[in-house]
C-alpha cells in the first residue's frame, strides 16, 4: 500500500520553512516520489479573510510542480512520478460557516457554487492539473465539518448532519465539470464520502457522465474506532469491489491503526494508497513554553512518545534498534531530539525549526514504513 507525504498540510511558517530547508537533503526518495499537495492550501485563505482567494498566488501560480520545486529548491520534484492533487475544500466550508454565513445544506451548496463560479475555481483547478503533470487529481466535494472549528475552538457539526441529495448532486456536478475540463478520466480520483450510504454512493455514480477507473475515499478521519473503520471498509469493498479499480486512495486516513485496519479487513492491495497529516501535526505539538511536547514515532513498536529530557534515552534506544530502516542514524536523531528539547525550553532558533523539519520527515517515514 503506497503512502503519500502531504506537502502543504498547514501549520506555522517556521515549521514549513524548516521542512523546505531540510527537504532536498533529508527527504527519502520514496516520499519524494509520493507527494500529495492541496489546491486549497496554495490558493485559499483562512476563514478570517475578506476573500477566499489569495489574489497574488492565484495570479502567479499556474504550475503546482514548479511551486513545490521553488519552495524546496529540489529540482528532482520535476520528475516526481506520483503527484496527487487534493482539493483542500475544507477551507471553503470553514469560510462559509464563519459567522453563520451558511446555516443549512442549501446555503452551504449555494455558497460553494457561488465561489466556484465567481472565481472560476474549477477552471483554475483543471488548468493546474494539466500544467503540473499531475498523476491523479481528486474531484471536488463538500466535506464533512469534522475539521471545521468555531472561533472558540469547538468542533462544529451543526450546519448539517448525515448526507443530503443536495451534497451528492453537487459532488457529481463538480466531478463532471472537472472531467469535461481535463478531458482525461484516467487522471481523476473520483471521490466519494465514507459517510455516504451504499444508496448514496449508487446515486452519485449514476449521475456521473463517465465511468471512474480510480476512487478517492474521503470523510473517514472522524471514524476513530479501528473496528468500525474496518467494517466500513469491508462494506464498501463488498458493494464497490475495490479490485476492479486501478487505484483506490484513502484520503486523510493513513494513520497507523487505520492502515493496519485496511490491511486486516481486505489485505494489502497493490492498488491501494493512503495519506495522513498526523505525523506532521504531532511533530509540531511542542511549544516554546514547554507546556506541550512534540512526538517521536517508533518504527517497530509504533509507539508515539512525547519528547522531553525524561524520555530522551528511551527514544534513542528504540531508534537505535530500528536504525537499519530509518532515514536518520542515531547520532543525527540525538541532535534532533536535543534541538526539540531546546525549542520547548524558550530557546527556539532556525536550528530548532530545522530539527522539527527533520522530525516531520522521520515521523512520515515511520507511517510510510508501517503502511507498506
């Protein structure tokens, strides 16, 4: 099962600058060859802005492959064979639901339609796919609100619950418009939502003007129970027959437990791939005040260990045992852990941000190792 490094998954500028500085010399070739980038992270503002579009980037960026090369200074990425373009439409949901701009499914769909039409978003998306030599592109949908937080930090799911014909109709319309724009079905990961019923999925498929050969499956991040996740995957496979698709990509659900749940449910299929931002998020948990700590993931035990002076020796002992499969030797990991501890002790610097960048690379590689 292929695992994709999620580039542009958000976070602070200091951490992404660290990733960019470390990318060329430390990112494993496997992950350089398997990258997922998000259209919304390039072009969409956060909810607090007056416009969803970042005007300068919208004008200047026409090739996402060149964009990531410019950021990382790594020309190898011009030849990356497996580049996935995800949509990043959670930012649109967040923007529309800010200050109760969208209170119902209809208002949400109407808001989506207005933004996509007014800003020519789908046209831009199709042009970017073509210009960037994308391997696979996810079709647009309106995602669930599990990631969308209110201004006081609470998870908001009250705009809509479950599914709606309006949401399914919109997703099918967007997929058909993207198909018409790129004129090449083989580029598309036609995306269904894991929360949809089998009847919903059949309804969606019946509205498509093409026959999908590749699937993207989203909306699975909210299923935290591995057993429930495994049952869902089995049920989807029973009705869709994953083996008949050239590619089935599980969007945002490549966590260690879920990757194992997929393999246990229906095996490690050659046409499966996953991505996940957890290794990034846990790498940057640590703050400068030391009230929160970043995490180290271990290759063999799959443990997540908070980094501190108290856990340093245990982390390094585990790392040494897995050094043969690691992208960093124990000497380098010692430097990384020491810098992380400094960062969490009011001693942040470019060096500590570089260490956090290396930790992100390490943690993604652990996820890759366990997903394969």
